[in-house]
DNA sequence: AACTATTTATCACAGGTGTGATAGTTTGGA
DNA sequence: TCCAAACTATCACACCTGTGATAAATAGTT
C-alpha cells in the first residue's frame, strides 16, 4: 500500500493552512477550496484527509486547543512555588504571557483561539473545545496563584482570566488597538494588584 | 410624494432584524435575504432603504455604537463625584453594568458589540466604529475613576476595560460560560481592588 | 510485470450570496 | 382624475459554497 507521505503530516499541513486563513479572514474564511489553495493541495486531497468541512474544523479546533495546552504546560506553575516580590511578579507574568499575543506566533495563535471562542457561540462544533480551553487556563491560573499564596484563589483566577481575555481582544482587534508594550504594562499592573494581597499576609 | 411611512423608521426596523440575526448566527449570518425575511420585508424594500449590503452593515454598526454611547451617557459619571466606600462601589458597578450582559437586552447588545469588535479585525467597515467604542468606554471609565480619586487613572481604566471585555466574552460564549451572578461577583471583586487604592490615600 | 490501495484530480449539482435591472403597486398632491 | 414619486416585488446573472460521484495517477507489494 502506497504511503509515501505520512497522512498525519498532511493533515497538519492542511490545518496549518486553515489557521493562516483564520488569521487573515476569520473562521468564515475557512472554505475547503481556499484551504486547498493555501496548503498547495487539490481540494480532492483535502477531502481525502478530512471527512468534509465539519471534520476539518473539528480537527483544527482540536489542534488549537492542544497547542494552547502545550503552552500552558511548558510554563508550568511548579516553578512559582514560594516565590515573592518581583521574582513572583516576573514568573507569573511570564506564565500568563505564554498565552498572550506578545509576539507574532503567539499573536496568531491567540487570534485563532479568540476566533474559535467567538465562533463557539453559534457553532456547536466549537463548544466543547471552547469550554475546555477556559477550564485549562483557569486550572493553571488557580494553581499558580495558590503557589504564590494569593488569597481567594478562585476569584483572583477568574479576574485574571478576564483580564487575559480582554487584553487579548483589544490587542488583536482595532478595538483599543493596544500595543504589546501597553498590554504588558496593564497586565503587570493587574498582577501587581493581585500579588499585593499575598505579600504582607 | 407618497411617504406613508417614515423611512427612518423602516431603516430601524431593518437594523433591528439585522441585530437579531447577529445574535442568532453571528455577523456572517446577516445577508440581505435573511434580513428581509427577519424584518418581514421584501429584499427589494431592504435594498431600497439601504444602498446594498455594505451600507446596511455600516448603518447597523453606527446604530450599535450610538446605543452603547447612550447607555454610557445615561449612567453618566457625574454622580460618582466624591463617593466613597460601598456607595462608591455600588455606583461604579452600576455604571459598568450599563454596558455588560446582565439582562437580556444588554446581553443582546453586548453580543452585537463583541461580534462587531471581532469582525473589525478583518472587515474594514467596522474599524472606525470599533475604535470609537473603545475610546468612548475608556473616556467614561477614566472620568469615573478620577471622580473616585483612584490613582493612576489611565492604567486603572485600562485594567477595568480589559476586565469588562474579558467578562463579557466569557459570559456570551461557552468559553467559561459565566453566569450573570458569577460575572457580577468577579467584576465587584475587581472594582473593590481598584477602589482599595483610593480609599486610604 | 501485475495488482492494489492510496492519493490526486475533475465534474456536476443544489443551494446561497450581492447586485444590476426592471416591472408592478401604492399613495399623496395637482 | 391623473401623474409622478416612493415603495414593493421579481428576474437574472455571476460567483462561491459543500458534497456526491467518478476517473486518473502514483507507488509499494507480491
């Protein structure tokens, strides 16, 4: 049986093209023909590796979620245990910035994620992954804040998650079009407020 | 000249239908034919009052921005001057909740606004209005926080704007699917943190 | 070399889109 | 009454979409 190319590799190639289209045009711009063009494949090939449009979207969402999960796992909260002062602030900021649009690759991934989140409002295909991504992020944030002895971890984590979402939205859209520097400054101010409640007692 | 019906009224009727479609299906769901059906008019009539699809979207964006502006103006920041403690907290929360999805009409409007913001990333039609809405909100927030003697008004307003955006996103989407109560609690916690820096000095 | 499963490539069809063009209908004023 | 302006209603066209179906080319195995 001819398998000159790894099917999984081809699928990734297609998903990558889909991501580029999401960044350029939004999720509605992801059509089979455009994905085929963008990936340099024929639409017939795309349809051979994915069981139609719906399946492609599902796979792309899965991959987006997996990447965000990997980013969170990489900057694990373990190293935060017991840190205080500026060291704690720096470490926490580094963790949060792992999922924020601070450079081009992270910006592209953030765009894909936010597009997916918005789309999950009306497209059932994305509901589960959208919810899972929020849960993953919340878990990491709670763990991190807990390690830093921040009180009221649940509430603080929810606040931080909101700040992350809002800053991301205003950075990747013309709404407020935050610069990366400004975004990081606002984030830092918020983290400082959160840690201020931990530092003294 | 027959003008049995106020043209402006008809336009509002059409825009209202467009808003319902945005809520139900997202901005991509706003097609001339669907708007016509939803508004109970013929597509020919819709095209008589709007100079094509682009013009309809422009008018809808304008109306969405105007409504958000009116909501902000209604809960003007004037009344906040000099308030302290729980009274300040309550007043500030009431102002912020004017633009948040705490009930069905505000939820629908918030959905329209967030859809517009996301769409403004790739659709030039929405860029200006998206930016204006952020500026309007930021101005009101700065004014309010200033009246409450919150220090570092610019930074505090930016933080608050981020919280508003993030909470709205997580309330109108399955991402974290916040209940209204939870959203208000998280918002209150954040406002409390901001005001804590003002209360003592 | 022959065979076979994988992969690539096309067609065609039904459905939806914006829009140009064109009739038909209604209604207020002369 | 008649007319013209405003409104409503259709057609048709080109374009794009997902998808079922089918053919063609490829390459590893026997």
